[in-house]
C-alpha cells in the first residue's frame, strides 16, 4: 500500500484510534455493520429440504455453468425496506442522509442460489420529498428487466409515500450490493450488501460477510450536483473521507472555519474478529460514489476466489484493487501472529481519486486480543502504480471456461468532456450527454412497439444481434468503471491508447459486470444478448449525473412479447399523478 504519509501519522490519535467516541446509533443509525455484533454467515440458508445436502444439489463450480443452469429452489426470501431521511455521523461529522430501515449501510439481503427475492420498497423520503428506485447490482433479471430498478429506463420512480415490490431470481451466486439509481442518491446513504450462497471449490472456515468500501462526502448529494452542474462548475468532486463498513474517524480540526456542524474527531472505526489459524471469507464491495479502492490487511495474504459474480481460479496477492461497483471475494488465514494479535485492515483511495482524507482503516483482532487497543502493524510496501486501472486481466481467469463467441455486431463509444452553451461541464458518451425522462421509461415504450426516442435519451438499439461487442475509448484524463446492467460481460481487452485487436485469453476471457477503463485508454466488452433495455454507464455517481449514461435495447422483438406486470404501470401512474402536483427538481441526468 506504500508508506502512510507523515501528515496522517501525526493524526494517529484521532484517525487511527480503535476506541470509538460515538455510539453506533449516532454514527450508523440502526446498522450493526462495523461492530463485533455482526455474526458470521452460514454456508447456506438451511430452511428448506436440501437435495444432496445443499440447495443447489450436485451442481459444482466447474461441472455446471451458472449462466445457463441454475437451480429453482421454490424458496422466497422477502424483505421490507423503508427509505427515509435521517442525520448520522459515520466519521463523526453530522450530515443529513438517506437511510434504508434507519441504517447506513443498509440491511443485508441474503439468499441461496435459485431462490426468489422479493423486496417491498416504501418511499418515505420527506422534507423535501423525492422519488427513488433501487437497483440490484449484477443481477441478470432474465425475463424480468422491469425489476432492474433504473428510473427512466426500466421503470418510473417510486413516488413519495408509495411502494413498489421487486421480485427476481438469484440466478447467479456470490457477493453484490443494492443501491438507489435515482440521480446520485446512493452517495447519500441508500446502499446495502447482498449475498447469494452457492457452491464453492475453495474451502474456508468462517464467512465474515460483507466489507463495504466507500468514499464519503460531508455535503448532501443534491448540493454537490448543484455546484458541479453550475456554469463553470468543476466535474471533479473531492470527497472528505473514506469508510470501511460505514465507519472511519475524521480530524475535526480540518473543518472549514465558520462550519458549526457537530463533529467528533474520534467517532470510531470498524472492527473484525478473526479466529486464530482459521481461514475467513471476506466479501469486498466498492460501494462508493467515486473512488478506486486498494484493499489490504497488514501481514496477511489475500486469496482472491471471485470477481463480481464470477468465481475465478484462486490467486494470491497483498492488495486488491476495486473500482466503484466491483466486488472481490477473498480468503484470509489468521496465521500472521498469536491469539492476542491485532492488525490494521486498510483501504486507500488511489492517487487517481480526489480526496481530502483517502485512508480508511479498520481493526482486525484475533481471538484473545484486547479489542479496546489500537493495532500497531505496518502496511504492505506495495506502492500505488498510478495507472487508474484495476488488477491485471492476466491474473483473473474464470474457474470454468466459456469461449468468447464471434460478435454479430461491434459498436464503438467514445467518452468525452465538453462545455455546453451555458458553460456547464458535462460528459458525452457515444456523442450524447444523456438525460432521462422519468415519466417515459424506455422499456415500457419498447414493450408497446415504440422504438423512436429523443436523441438526449442516448438509446442504442442492437436489434436482433445475439453477441454484441462494444469498444469504449476514453478521451478524458480520468478512469471510469463501466457497468452494464443485466449481464455478466466478457472483458475482451483493456489497456492504454487505442485497441489494436488483441484479445485477452479468447478461450476463457474474464467475465464481470464492472470493468475499469483507464485514462486515455480503452476497454473492449462483449455480451450475450439478454432481452430488455439495460443501462450502460460510468458507475461514478457524479459522472452518471453529468450525462455519462446510455441505454441498450437488446432483442426488441422479444421485448414486445413480454408481459410486464400491472404494478409497473401502476407505479408510473402514481409518479405521473405526483409530478402533475409537484415540480421535480431533476437538475442532472436523473440516473
């Protein structure tokens, strides 16, 4: 991770103190994430008859392709979420937030591979009111694209005081997260982890569950966007801090003079318990708004076993790099000390990410360690390469091979920054700066046979193509995590400059749902057609707000055959009724 700067070392008593000065209710609401109260996860949820001992029967990682053969357990996992406003201080600085069931991060959604997940989302956002919608990141939504949770794309927003029920199958397994997809709302707190239990070839003793990494801003998301999209505003948003499972300390002496916001420098950090000699599974999730994270645990080797929803051939590393939206499941054995040892867990925002305080820490305690004391371990000496890229594709090979198909079409999209006639800096993606129409979701129009849309919606219709290749050229000085909804994507190639036609491991390319494109570089992605209308965008919240978003119409004839539930139309009617009575302040792209 490199040497910690002297300025940060001087803040050790405030920033790296393991004892917390605020109660959990003040820092994270009703959430228990980041505390020693979190229980380890079971290998699977055992509340149904188990053929062959597991919900997935005899299926294994190598013997069965989860993209084409998934079990149908007939089990339903039901959750009730209420999204509402609150005030908490994840790093000691009080700020208004949006919470799920009063918690930040939100509660865990947990299921077995092949279960159905039902989530009733109640919009209780008041003072002021806002719409909302929840996206279930990485879920394929095969046959249910209206459950994807992207307003203006797959649904209308959920109107204030209204409820929408999402229903979808867990057809892949592994680690993911949910988040609001309404403007940059998720940067204000509407995030939470998801775990789908499935078969694994790699043995471990304890599943410690989600480890959520997120940059953190002290301003509300709406205020940030308002400044960013003002005439001559800057597209660069500088975060104040970096969090692990929603917690970190902050040096309140750095607060601007005149800022009277309550602030406690030693709010408290996250803590984890390791059992000496045992192997632990950690489910790393970059749930931030902007930053590329470099994760490590002092003195411990990380064995990476999955990226996004794709199990991979295990490899060992000291540092795992994750762009926004990416996940990595890692195994860690507690063999770096004795039963009284304690170590720092670290996640650093890379040099490519603007941040005032980019260093997040949490404390890892072995069985008999004193959990009130501060670890004294030192970081790995692995300097930030400064490329704004994530881990090398040569390291990540899917556990079971799928050969790259020949594409039936290739589409090129350039990333550009520009100023419009009002001197507002925006993003162009494929030549268009996107703005959604909340009242007219593209999916519903396509279902009705309407495939003519305003240019500003930035819709690309791939017609009947079955294997679609997209070449993304980054003409800007920053990196971008590219996310395609509804698909686990083949990563054909990534690198600096223009693509020269090289393919990384054509017999078994990496597959994931987010892939970073480096500054001035390219990424080549390919996907097998899943009928629906799917967002394709940069997962940096501020960039998506600034127009860096596109929608792909995939298999339009199949979309027209879909029977979309009446509840989706009812949600649009409720939103239409709300917008006839109220002015919606959509100051950004809306996504």
